[in-house]
């Protein structure tokens, strides 16, 4: 049973489409995760500087600040945080760049709630495993 | 884990490099078995499959273009059936042309100077230089024509490849090292997006192979189990074709929805008017 499996772990979701953030909050909430949603990348960056999240889920194309910059900031601040990139414009070079810069996974929209829950679960399990081995 | 596709010019030493790289990486090395698989699924004799892929059609007789397309469709499906797995190195024709958008694949082109290739062929087959050079030119021409006609690609260009190794300049061990080191870079790590791309390509290829007898130019595009089929058909044959496509595709593993677009076959209509 996956329900509330990750009670209390914290996730930041950033997508400039409010509906995406709302759906992700609902989907990830079912795992017991505490989800903070942002539509403004600048505010999300500010929050990343203030607080360490277990997982960050971010869109790529968002105007002035893109998801790769968010990924770089997270990796700089907290290398243990797993970053998952979501995008409607999946392109080979962008996907490779994200993986090179340390993203945990890269997924193309649209995806369903079960898919994103599975990926976030995998990210948290990988994080626990690497911390257990450290 | 990632996938490596090695596309080698004939007699450039690609086979040895591919086998050694697979062994170094602990990957399964796939090569000639795809020809056997394509022969089994298409019902075309293995020798004919090999000829369709490697030999240029002669002026008289030989395989028709429709039959050649059928062979290639089955070969594509066979190659893709291996590429959906992890830890695979494929060495053979067409692989690099099939994996558009799949980021966890490293594509490698192995080449060598004409002189070195001819020398290798002379040594392996005991032919003279003139004969060797002529055969290599024919094989190159055929490889380019398959890529151009069936995949709209210029296979002479090396820029679509992630790694190019010239065996006239590079020792086998150095080539193997280059492949192993490159594929271990983070940029070739599998991710959900590229794994799904590969699954979509595999399903498209498998569905297309199951339909290729109905229309040699049939187009199939699959996304997460939703399959779109585009076929050229006109007149009374249309209903029967659509029914047959449904019958063949709906039971296939991984197919959830099938949408068929029938476009008018202008050549057929024109032919009937003339008759």
C-alpha cells in the first residue's frame, strides 16, 4: 500500500501553469508528502535558498528563469535533493543537459497521477538508499 | 542502463570493436540474430533478408521495392524488440536510424579509409584489390540508398552520431575505451522520457510490421499504447482494409486504442479511370 508512505517529506513543485501545480499537490499529497506549489520561478528560487526540500519537481520552459537554472540552484544548495524535470516540450538536447546537470529524471507531459507518484517514490527511495550507504 | 548502437561501414573493423565494447560494459551484444528474427516473422528466407539489407538490387530480377520494404519493416521490429531492454549493444544495419529522441542511446559510427577497408576485405575473402574496392563501393551505395529512400536520411553524414571512430587512426582498444567512457556519462542515463520514447518506437515498429503486407507505405505512430495508422486506400477496398487493420492490431500486446486514417490512393484511382 503506497498511501502516506512518505509522511512528512517535503516537495517543492514549480510550474507556471497553476493547474499543473494543483494536480501535482493532490497526487503527491496521497503519499503523505508536504507539497509547496509555486507558479513564479523567482519566488521558487527564493524558497529553495531558504529551505532544503527532499524533492523538487520543476517545469522547464517558464519565461525568464528556466528549469535548468532551478536544477543548478538546487544542486548547488543541496546535492541530496532529487530534481525531476517535467516538460511539454521534450527535446533530446534539453533532456541530456538536465541529466548532465544532475536531474534524477525527466518526463514529458502529459502524465498521470500514478506515473508521477511512482517517479517521486523512486527518487525518495534512491535518496534513502544513498544516504543509508553513506 | 544505457544502449549502444554501433553502425559500422563494411570492413571497417566494427564487429570486433562492438563485441569487445559489449564485453567490457557487460552488455548483451546483438547482431545477426535480428536478421533471423526478421526472417521468421516475415516468412522470407534468411538469405533473401540478408540480400535485401546488404546488397544493391540488380538490373534484372531481384526483390521488388514492396518486398524490400516488407523485409525492412520486419527488421526494424526485430531490432527494436532488443532495444527496449537495458544493457544492450546492437551492431548492425539501420539501428541508428530508428532511435530518434531516445536520449539513453549512444550512437557510434565506425569508419576507415577506403584503402584499409579494401585491404581488410582482400585478407578476409582472398579477392584482389579492384574487386574489393568495387564491392565496397556497391555496399556503400546500397546503404546510402536504403537510408535515403526508406528513412529520408543522409547516411553519409557523421553528425547524427554521438561518437565517430576512424579505425585507420584508432587502435581497437582505444576505440573500446572511447565507447565505454562515453556511454557512462550522465547524459546517456536512461530517464522516463527516453524510455517511453523507445517503447513508443518499438510498438510503432511492431504494429507496422504486422500491417506491412496490406500497404508497403503504411505509417504507424504509437504513443503510450495509442496507435495511429495512416494508409492509402480508395474505393471498395477501403472498408475491407480498415477491418483488416483493426483485426490485426487490436490483439497486439501494448496496444490500447487504434485510430485509422485512410487517405485516397490517387495512383489507384487514376489507374481505374484509365481502365
